[in-house]
């Protein structure tokens, strides 16, 4: 069983990914979505890791024991958002009905070119937010992520929109923090996903009734650059509907170093509480298909 997300191997190949992208862009979205059924069946039948992680998660958010059909629907939801990434990345937003809640929270910062940090999770579609950011001339957004994870897929998707690809800051880059600081100095927002740990520092938080490790790095960075922190959760609602929720987590984090650890831990639990809220609002949007609670082999 894969114990961490970084150990998971890609299960596709460049030809298949490019073929799916080509079909998505040269046929209708309705036709392309037919591909989701064999893709779902393939992962359902060939990936015990995915099945086990899905069952373990669904058991936590449901009053009944999840069956194979529930797992299939969970995988299908994930596959649907992956397909939609092609449309988001290529600026085909007319394919979707997108409702944004809390966008006014960012308006003042965006208008005055003041920076903030946006924290999300592997819940829903990250590209629903970043494509809106890159295509709205007044919303300047840089995304910090580990580009080498799912590198094959990232290369294919990045080739669809080099402008969008240029908005990514690779966290594995030695100059990542310097690039982030330059972006902040220019009034750009910084977006990160904060629900997965690598080898960085972490704190224990409670999520869906059990302890999980949450990275403290994103909020520690926010403390260093002293920017406010907002949360974003772009949820897929089925068919062509998305809802993007934005809310404030904290004002500018000007915190003395000796108090930083406790405050960061408290804020991470607050982040985790809001994450759980949106998980329960739309459970099928959870896309961490690995041993997230580190209890599947106990």
C-alpha cells in the first residue's frame, strides 16, 4: 500500500494523455465524457490502492458502508475533473456554469495590487480557480506546487497553455522562495494546496474524527512575507457545474518568532475544520487516493 502521495506512480502514458486532450478539444465535451466510463472501470479494476483509499475515506463521511458502486462514483468524479482541466487550461470557460462565493473578499486586495496567500486542498478542481485567475486581467495569481509530481501529465497539460504554465512556481526549485517574494513585491497573489505533507515540518490536526499530518510550511511562509491568508475550495457539482468558495482565514501574519509555532498550528486546525466543512458539503470532491490517515494497514 502506498503510504504517501509522493510515492504514487503515474498510471498513464503520454500518447493516451495526448489522445484524450485531442478528443476533448476536437469533439464535444459530452462526447469526451464517454471516455470517463472505461477510465473509471480501468482504475476500479486495476488499482487496489485507489479502491482501498476510497473505501477508507467514504466510510468516514457516510453513515453506510461504501460499496463498489460508491467507489466507482468517487473515481468517476475525479476523472471528470481531470478531463475538465483541459477545458479550463485552454480558456473554454463557456463550457461551464461557475458560481463564486466570497469573491468580494479579494476585490480590495486585487484592486490595490496587494498580495495575499490563497490556501486550497486536493478537493475539487484547482484549475477552476487558476484558470479564472489567469484569464481575469485584474487577478494576478502565482501557483506554488511540486511540478515533478505527475510530471508526465503536467507536461501535457502545460503544453496546452504556456501562459498558464508560466504562472507556476515549482517548489522543488532552489529559487522558489525568491520567485515567490518577487511575485508578492509585484502585488501578485500566491496560491498553494495545504493538505499534503512531504518531509517538511507538520502539525497534527483532526480531520473526520482522526489525526492527520498537516504541513506548516505554507503558513510559515505567510508569516515571513506577512500577508493575509484566504481559503479557496473549487467544488465540482456534477455535469458542467462548479462552485468556488473563498473565505478569510487570517489577516496579515505579523507574528513574533517565539509565538509562531503555536499560532500556525491553531490556524492549520482552523483550515482543517473548514476543509472538513467543504468535504461534508460535497464528499465526492476528495481526491487524496492514498493512505491519508496512515491507518489502512493497522
